[in-house]
C-alpha cells in the first residue's frame, strides 16, 4: 500500500515498470528497492530459511541481515531491500542457499 | 592502486562531516559509501533536530543530508564512490572495496571508519516472522519509498527512535496500537512521549512481547506486563491485533572492519556493544585509523556530525596539515555540552571506559 497524504513528505510518481514475482506480473516504481515494490503488492514472505524452512521477510532495509535474499534474473542471494527495481526483472524465491551455477 | 590522504568508509552524518573538515584543512579525501546515495540514515529522518543552531537544530534530517551532499559534490578534493562496499584493510595499509563489479584498491595515509550501526534483535517466540521489522527499516520503507509497512503497528521500545517512528507512522496514516517498554520509564525525550500520548497512543512501561502471532506473517502479538526483574506477571498476558511489530530496541555498532584491521575493541553496554578503544582525538589503537559516529558508540546524528568533524580534522593534523588548535578545542567543547546533563550520562560512562 502506497502512502498518499503526508504532512511533510511528497513521493515522486516515478516511472512505472513491470516485473514478475514467481511468474506473476506486478508493477512498481523504477529504481525503488525490489522489496518496496513487493511490499506494496502485499508480499510479505521473501524467502524461507535454509535449515528450518521458516518464512522470512523484510527486516533491516540496509542490506545487512540476509533476511531478504531472493533470485533475481536467475542470480541467487540478491538483497532485494537495496537492489533497485528495473523493467522486466524476474524475481523468484530461492531454494536453500541458492545455486550460483543456475545463474544465466 | 589509488593513493589518498584520507579514506572514509561511510557517508552518513559522521563521514560527510569528516570529509568536509579534512578537505578544508587541505587533505585529499576518498569517500566510500555502500548505498547509492549520500546521507546514510539522515535521508529518512523527517523530524526536526534538537540542540544548537550550529549543529543544525530546527532542520530535518533529510535536509541536512542534502546540505552536506551539495557541499561534498562541489568539493574537488573529495572523490566519492557510491555503491562501494569496503571489504578489508590489510597489513600493507591497503584498503579494498567492491565497486561496480570490480575491486577497488586504495592506499590511504589515514583512514576513518564511520560505518554506522544496525538494528538489535530481542528474543521472543516467532521473532523471525515476516512483519517483524527493525525501526530503521520501517522508516526507510515509509519515509523514503512511500510504502506503508502495515496498517496497525505494535512498537517495541520507548527510546527516542521508538517514539519518533511511532509519530512518523501516524503522520503516514498508519495506526499505532501501543508502544511497549520493558523498563519502568520512557527512555526517550518527554517532549516526544507527551506528543504520542496526546494522540491517544498508550505507552505501556513494564511491558514486553512474548510472541509474534501468525503462520506466514504477523497477525498479532502476545504482550505481558513484567515485574522489576523483567519476569512476566501471571495473568497479565494479552493479545493485540497488529500486522506489524516494529523493533526499536537499540542499535549495535557495525565494527567488522575495525575488528579485521586489528583495532583493540572493548564491550560497553552503554555504547551499544563492542566498540574500539580510542584517544580523545578519536584515533583507535591502530595508528592512523580513526572512528566517528555510531560505530564509535551509539548516539545520534548530531554527535555523529561533531565526531566526524573531530576525526576528520584530527586525521588532517596527523598528516601535517595546518589546523588551528582552537578549532579542535571548540569541537570537543561542543561534544561535551551535547553530552552534558542526565540524558548523556550513559554515554559519559561508556566513553570513560573506552577512552585512553
């Protein structure tokens, strides 16, 4: 959900871009972190922990905690909280610790 | 390999202030920043700062960040690398950083680590459930990107961050169920606390969280009253219906680079965890390595700016650039007056332990 009315801040409209999350087409603002666009779309689970398979989401937003590692355009372990969204990105859940050999 | 007088890691309030002071004294500066922008956590601080005019009181954090960035960009003696993550500092005096898919190698005469801090976590059941966010992350999401972190929030911690972020949540049209605080007193400034109370949000002291409720995401929280030994009081447990649990339970210094560089570290609860031992000019036990801001001990942006100025100017003086003693004394005086009074007591205690 986007914040519309704010007494101090105004948020730039930005350029709308389409990307996919697990094959589903979503829209977000170009250049915002992938995690912000996913959050706006109501997606809270960003990965599952490698050992106990527990759902994990957004946490630190500074690229420090590893809670938001996902596969982006085939590349695993991307910190989506600090990675800018681009048109046509393919965002997916990653299995376990991710497979770098699967990257294209 | 790049040569420079001073390499600064981190372009938050401390790093920016240091870069300007050192460059003013005549030093060539390389400024490395992991994020794509300058300003660090200032960019999400929409509240006006307290303190005295010369330390930007009355300005909002976001405007202070812009003020500094403009001066830095104009300054030809400061070379800025954004999207550059410092990796290590080695025995031969080489600093490495990952930048744009390659490795930067820098040989600085002096180095300043101003890498900041990260959110602390507290133990409770399901504390890894999506919807449990650090207060800094909540601020980033709503104040920088305009995305609501939830509809109804439980704030954990009534220090200044908990109070200020609660107020900012309400400004963004998000409900705050309550602020819970483990100790018997509000830790932040009373002026912030009264503002929150006037808006109808209860601040529950002697309360803690036992559990985040939900399967895939937060749907509620179980909270309880606690006694003076922080033990839950039987029969006081209750569920609150929230979709976000915001943790404002303190920060810990991001000191990895200092550990790796061999600086002597000491544990100080008052300063937020392990921090480097330093002298009064903010030089660590490793000659030529300086510190400033939250990595030196958790405080706030105004003290980070002053420490940045002090470390930047001290590093310049060490390299032989002409610096007026009066200026250094003035910065030290400003820091001292900022830390005076009861609010700064824990900082003074912490510093007494780690200053040599």
